[in-house]
C-alpha cells in the first residue's frame, strides 16, 4: 500500500525538527530542513544556531556535516547530522573546555546497580526518589541536557503517533527548572558548582491500576558542572533547597535592577517602622 500524502507530510515534518542541546534551556528545536546545532568552545554556548553562524557558512551550504572552525582564538562548531549532535563537540579538542563527563547509572532498591557508559554534557544530574516517610531510595544519574533532548523527542513522537512512552520516565525532571537556572547563583567549590532541589509528589498509579490514595513521594534533583563525574555522590543529607525556594529565586531574577532598589528601600522603610514601634513601647 502506498503511504498516504498526509502520512508523508507527517514524516517530513518530523524529519524537519532538529533537536539540539541548549546551555540555558537544556534543549531546543531547530526550524529548517538543514537545522544546525551550534557550540562555541570559548563561551560555552550550546544552541540551535540562534545567531545563524552555521547557516551563513558557505562551506556548509546544503550539507549534512559536523565539525569545528577555528575563528579569532575561539573554536566554534556546527553539526546537523543527528539530534543532540552538539554534545559530541564537548570531547573534541580543546577537550572539555565547557561541559564534562557524567556518571550514567541507575540504582533501584533490591536490584543490581546498572552502570552505563559515561556521557558528556554541559550539566550532570542525579535524581533521588523515595517514599516521603523514608524507605529505600531509587537513584538515577546521568547527562541532563541529553536526557531532556531525548525526553522531548519521544514526547513529540508520542504526541504525533502515540507510539513512544519513554518520555514518561523523565517527566519529573522535565517539569523542573533547567540546570542552568538551578546553578545560576552557585559559587564554585573545588571547581564544581552543584545544588540539589527538594520536592514532593504523588506516585502515579500504573496503567489501569485503581488507587484511592496515591503514595506520597519525595524527590531530590541535583545538578552539577565543572568537574568530571561531579554527579557521582549526591545524597539526601547534602545541602539542598526546596523547589518553592528555587522558584521564588527565579522570580526575583526577573525583577529589573531598578525594581530591586525599590524593594530594598521599601524593606528598609518597613524596618524603620518596626524599630519606631519597638522604641515607642
Ligand atoms: C564565541 O565566543 C567567543 C567568546 O565569548 C566570542 O568572542 C565569539 O564571537 C563567539 N563566536 C561565535 C561565532 O559566536
Ligand atoms: C589570540 O590569543 C593570543 C594568545 O592568547 C593573543 O596574543 C592574540 O591577540 C589573540 N588574538 C585574537 C584575535 O584575539
Ligand atoms: C512511531 O511511529 C513513527 C511513524 O510510523 C515511526 O517513524 C517511529 O519509528 C515509531 N517509533 C517507535 C518508538 O516505534
Ligand atoms: C576541596 O578540596 C580539598 C583538598 O582536596 C578538600 O580538603 C576539601 O574538603 C574540598 N572541599 C569540598 C567542599 O569538597
């Protein structure tokens, strides 16, 4: 049977999408048939060729390609040969100028630890989950941006063809702010930036399962960068902040600079008032 034109259109539109790693948003989707992924080894930028560097290179016109240019002391790289291909530049010289190797593993209670090949990424992560009042912990560790690219590719496929549920495994991480947001205000300690975010959630019932009361779960997402295998440790006891605190922090970042002056002068006015009342008594 010949494929219907509609199906062909669907397939073409799917192949148009080029997924790339993005250093701020975790992932992005390129928008044309030659959609390029970009990485600048000097600045650490990863994106979908947002500034149209790759697309304006004559040597790359209408090609499938992958490689780096040395320009003005910086090495800038372009590829369009695979989804997430700009991750591949982390390990080419100058190696690990930005990004590092991450531990890639899965620890499920009462099962052998599964160790996968380490992967390269701008950000490493660990995700701990357990029942809220304790008990054994499930831990996954890996490459954050790569996971997000895969998550949204599989989600997109599922939305279109209802045949890929892999994204459900990473839903929890995809709903969180990006590692770039999480680490933005963190200082480096021994070359590593890291922070853990604590949150609560209800365990989702298995397909077709009926539950009156979902199990209350706690989760902890840790992001890190700067040194190889920085996601190797991460425990419940490490320093962390709550998701609510993080979201407040992110909201505050959006306030323009002169706005923050207003807030602090308002605060000092309130303090003055409090002191006035205190002394009046
Ligand atoms: C790469 O980053 C360097 C350092 O930030 C910058 O000077 C250069 O213009 C960037 N190159 C491109 C093509 O974006
Ligand atoms: C490239 O780097 C060298 C050594 O760091 C420096 O002397 C030179 O001025 C730089 N060139 C440009 C175009 O930035
Ligand atoms: C889902 O369906 C599309 C279109 O038929 C196909 O290209 C793709 O490989 C399928 N994905 C999976 C995971 O089976
Ligand atoms: C940093 O490294 C030093 C020396 O290796 C070590 O003593 C110290 O505990 C480290 N600090 C942190 C926060 O890991």
